[in-house]
C-alpha cells in the first residue's frame, strides 16, 4: 500500500522544495528514488541523517529506495558548499568505505526482506569506469549547455566569491557526472526521483534535464532543508569535530550526549526529523515537555530513539547508565556496568594518577591514595581533614581513614574513582 510521502515529509519539516507533479507521481504507484552519499570516509556522520531518513520514509511509504555511493564522484569532489577541492581517493579505499556505509544504512533501510521495495546499494563507479572521456563529452556533454551549468549557484558562488581559488574543470563537470547517474538509474532501474539536501537542487535538476533531453523522459526532484541549530552553530559538530555514526569514531555515549544536550527549540524540531515516532506521539511529547521543560522529556526521548536506531538498545542502555554515573546518584555497581571505552569517555578530562598494581594488591591506605601517591590533595594533613569531615568517597561510597583500597575496588580491573565532596573527582589507574 502506497502512503503519501510528501505529506509525511511536510509535517516533519523535511520538505524544502519539489518539482511540480512530484506528489502525484509518487501517489500513483510504487516508484524508485535515490539519494547519493559521499564515500570519502568509512563512516557517515549525523549530517547525513536527513537524506538517510528521506530514503527510510520513502521505503516506509511503499517505494523503492536506492542508496548511491559516489565512487566516481568521490574521485572528483562536489563543489556545492565547498570553497576548495577535496582530496581524491583510490578505488580500494572507496570500495572499503562503500561496505562500511552499507552496514550503517542497513540500520535504517531494509535491503533483504524479499519485498519488491527492498533497498538497493549502487556505486556510480561501476558504470562510469567503462565510459571514455570522448564518449562522455559526445553522449552527455552535448545535451547540457555551458550557460545552463554556469547558472547553478554551486558554480556561480565558487567562481565569483571573494578570496576564492576559482574552480577546476574537474569540479565544473561534477554536475554532469551526477546528472548522468540520474539518467543511468532512470534508464536501467526505472528510477524517477532524486532526493537530497537543498544545496543539491542544482545538481539534481541537471539530472532531470538530462533525462528529458537524452531519454525523452520525465524525472523529478525533491529536497529537504539543511539542518541548522537555533544558536547559529553548525549542526552535527561538537568541540571534537563531526559526530559520526561509527562507534569507533564517536562513542555511543558521546553520540547520546550530543542529542541529550539539544536546546528545547531544536529538540522539538529534531524529534520530527530524526525519529520514526508518529505525529500523535510526538505532539503528546511536545505538550508534556512544555508543562515541565526542566525534565527534558523531548531531549531524553530524542537521544534514546536516535541512539537505538544508529547503534542498538544495549549501547543506549550503556550510554544511559554512563549519564547517570556522571550526573545522577550512582553506585559502584553502576560504574562496573560500563565498558572501559565508555568509562574513559565519561571521565574524559578528569585528572588521573597511575599507581603500581602491586601496591593496590597489598592494600593502599587512604592517606596515600589521596595525597602521597596521587597528589589529588596537597598534603597528608588535608587528606586527614577531608576524611574526618566525611567528604571522601571511593567509587561513590563514603569512606573513613581506616579504609584500604584493594583490587576488589578496581572498576574494569583498572580504575578507582575518588571524590572529595560533590565536585572534585580523581581517577586512580592501576598499572
């Protein structure tokens, strides 16, 4: 059964523009549509999530999604939104990246349900590698005028922008290569719609024009808005750079924290875009949040849904436990649930000292643990005063001066957490 994709995207705030007739075209029967992904890294990042969600909603509405990995275009580089050319990759690296990207997309798209609208992954290098330069300029280049190509914003901005290095011929031809992809998929896969971010409109419409001029056919374009943050900072970036979908590049804990730290205004917008929750549930969550914003209902649900979709339930639970460890009332048992990578993420930036494992095996007295062996506190006298004031904890449990740290206190067989009061934290690492 075909559902109305355009209607779904509209209420979610995911529709920026579409060619006339797109909605009617989609509502007639199952259609094939594609989105292109840049394979210049072995992981997608959350900036790619909106086009991924476009494909996911397309499939859920009964249509067939094609995810195109730009092996050929990745060797050129898209000028849209860029001020200079990117580094070009070799084929082996591109193939590796393609496999990694497919694994990530399979969290959102069904590639093997056996249904007619199963998702398909294609790589434009597979059809572009056979075409010679002379063939390309004869069979493709003659259909699109230089005037048409120069009129595109992505070209105009690069050529006329202040302080720009200009634009190479390689990059200038990018829209022709992407246009040819659309033509190829139209002819070979009956793919009649290309979707992408609003900055891709020029490249997409070059494809629809090529389909019209070269194949005498009718193809369509649909774009989503570029995501912004209410404070003006760039979406998908943290102090450490991109927020990646690969757990090795961005840990599930940091991934979860990114969404949890969203502002109220952005959370209301993002929960529609980045989750599959239906309209009724989202509207109820928004109302609940407005009644008690301090409970951060929207942020918690947003972070939960996206973390489970990109990673899994277990990683979400781990991230949730880690958040409680840092900000809630946690116990030593809670710390022991964390794997080492998450533990280090949680306590990133917290001062540490290394202590010989043998000393802990023999029993490390609290004065030494607080001062002599770690310099957590400035002197033995300060350590004694803190212990007398009952302000010292080992793994969140209050201790007295007669307490001895042993191997049974080690978290992940390696760490001990010391606290003086609520705000001063220190990590002992057994070596």
